C-alpha cells in the first residue's frame, strides 16, 4: 500500500479541522496560493513552513511528510 504524501496529509488535517484553504492560510499567516500549491503537489514547504504546520496541527514532522503513521 502506498504511503500518503504530504499534500494528502495536509488536506486531510485541514478538513479534519473544518477549515477552508483560505481559513488555514489566515490562521497560519500564509497566502492561500501557497496552501493550494502544497495541496496540489506543485510546491513543497520549507523547513520553517513545516515547523509552523507541525505546531498548528500538533503532529510530528515525520507524520506530516508521510514517514510515520
């Protein structure tokens, strides 16, 4: 079975919180376009962006990038 990718994990975490891409972008103080690009697999987050996401969603970096369950 294929491991989930960052883009899929991010979208799932966002939806679990009941947030739109716009709402997530506002809460993280990022642009909605970067959230969209991440979820579409067009861009990958920087290490600093990963830190923001890990803290916001309260998950490990390994989980967020698909290395852990």
